[in-house]
């Protein structure tokens, strides 16, 4: 095989959409190319051995924040044992600040930004000459209708066992400084009819789990409505073989027409990932995030009350200018709106993002190694940040897991942030661990904590028993994995 496209995915279930775009757009070279994906944690020697077994002339790696360290080891070993193999890098992690990156030094070429067209051109030059003079190639952004859609490249195995990632548009018109999409300045839609016909053929081939990676799915309501209608039609035609769709939404833009469409989806068919990040207007202004907080809150409330959509809402701790009290107020406000999951993230400094301008003035200290997590800010010292990191981990185990739906309500009480932080501090003192805590042990610890806080033993046991029996959903709302949902959806919801 002349050209091998490879990456290390975060999980087996994540099929790389980026590699499939590259393959689909290779033109005449496509016949000599194939994809070989790995999962983080694979042994470097095995990865290199399996790559070389295909006898490639060129290996193209997709490099992301979660795989850059392991990919660096793979590239280093590959170039040592097979220096004749040409290594080309692409992906967000190597699209900015290339000069200082070890992996870039190890590679032969790098394509920054959009690789769909430029990777094919570069491979043509490497194979047929004239040899490219430059190491770094800025990806050319073609018209959207010049990009071949890659969905036919999802195999039957991908469709049966993996999440199918799709995108109806690229880019984002907003400018949140912590986000790489802030550099886009706008969003570019793919031709909608072509896109929907590809969705139709995926559906006919058996795909039932569609994850949209569009950054702002609800920006163009006409387009959103047609896509939603596609799924509604499928659900109506085959209610016993339901389809499931995941979209990312901007929270303050939900016109009535979209609400009407959303309200028609049955339980277990729709998931929304909604970025709030911070409710503090001063912090929002500092990071150039435009958000109408009242509208955003109303919309989350509406979705919770009037739709069956599973709501996963993101908050970020450690933003410049935000202290713990401000974050706690935002967290408590969000809990009161009733989302099924709160993704409590810690700020990361992604390469190329404009948030770097706040480093000096706001005392931002980031880890030098991926994923470049913030370690301290002028408002939050290192020790407190570590408490927040543990909060986030325990929050995933106890609240987001959906396993303690009834108990979590009692645990949070009237001051969710303060009460969960006290629980988190206690948990760490008791266990000295944030990982590898078996479910039985976790349940026992949660019960002990409730008793320490004054709950009679029998009440704590009854609460935990009701959760074991699966009587209610996360934060007292709809069940996280509805009993009626097909197994594959339940698996996804529990992921
Ligand atoms: S955080 Fe969301 S809205 Fe803001 S720039 Fe990134 S993708 Fe766009």
C-alpha cells in the first residue's frame, strides 16, 4: 500500500472522520491508499510493526491533543526503523505553533488547517515529483462543493460497532478565545442535498447512531430543520428501529420552529451538547464569548420541560478572571436548570487559540504537556485547581454516570457546588484516588458520606437501593439511558 492514513483514536468506538475525508479526496491515488486506525494505549512497537506490514511509502498521521504524545513516539520509532518512509502530519494539534513541536521536527511534512485537498497534492508531489521544497504546507480551503464527502468509507463494521461522525458544516462564526473554532470567523455549510443523500445511504446501510460534529448546529434554522426532519421521518417510519442523533447547540438561539421540531422527538432519540462555559458576563467579555445568559437559561429550562432530548451542558473552570465563587454560582444556576449531565471541564490552552493574550495579565499557568490544562490562575491557586480537577472526576463518577440519580439530589441539597466540593474533598481524603473506584465501593462511600452529614443510615440505604433499582434519572430528571432505548443507544448514553 503506497499511502497509509493513520491515527490513534481516543476509543475504538470513535471512527476517524478526518482520515476518511483524506482518503475520499485522494483522487487517482485513492486506489493505492488505505486507513489503519489504532486506539490510545496501543504498544508503540505494535503500531509501528502493523504500519510497516502494509509496506507504505507515505504514512499520514492525524494528530490531536489527546494523541500527540503517543503519536510522537510512533513517528520517532517509525523514522528510526524505516527512515525511507515519508511521514506527513496533519490535524489541529500540528496546525499551529509548529516551530516548537517535537513531533514536527521528527516528521517530513506537515499540512496545517484543512487537509482535504492539500494532502492529496502533497502526496502527488512526493510520489511523482517535483519534490516539495517546504516542510510546512498551509492547507488550502476549497469551495465546500469541491470536497468529496467520505461517508461511503464507513465500513459495515464501523456502522455496526462505532459512532458515525458526520458534519453538515465546518467552522463557527463566534470567537470564544479558548476554542480553536474561534479562528474560523464563519461557518461553511456543505451542500445540503448531497449531505442528506449521504445520510440516507448510511441509514439504509444500517447506521442508527449519528454524531454531528458541527460546532453550532442551530445557527441556520432552515438547515437544522431539514436535518431534524430527516431523523423525524426515520423515527416515524420505523419506531421500533429508532435512530439517534447528537448535536452541538449554541444555547441562546432556539427559535419556535426549531422548538416545535425538537418537541416531536421521542425519548432516547436526541442528545444536545450545549456550551455555557461561564455564566459570568465579565468573564464572557474577557474571552470574547457572546452569550445571552437569560435566553440560554430559558432555553435549557424549555428543553428540559418540553422535550425528551438528553441535555449535556458544558462549563469550564479556570477561565481568566473567574474565581471559585463565580464558578460556583454558575454551577448552582446550571444545576437548577435541570440538565441531565454537566460536563465540568478544566480550561486547556489549545495551540493557536487567542486566549494566550491573557496569560500574563491574568496569571494563567498551563501545563507544558498535552492537554495543556490550566494549573493555576491569578484567581485560583494550584491547590484549589487540583480540588476542582477532583470535583470534576467525582462528578463524572457520581452525577454524570446516572447511577446515583436519587442520591445525588440529596447529596447536592440547596448548595450543589459547596456540598459536592465538601463530598469531593472527603472522598479524596478517604480513598486517595480518583480512578479505579469500583461501583460497590463508590456506593458504600456515598452512603457513608450521607450519614456523616446527618442522614439516618436506613434513609441513605433506601436512597442507594432506589438508585440500584433505577427508579429515576440524573438530577431528578429523565433517565439517562431510558429503558425503552435500544441497547446501542443505552451504550452510547452511558459512554
Ligand atoms: S466555543 Fe463554540 S461558539 Fe465558541 S467559538 Fe468555539 S465552537 Fe464557536
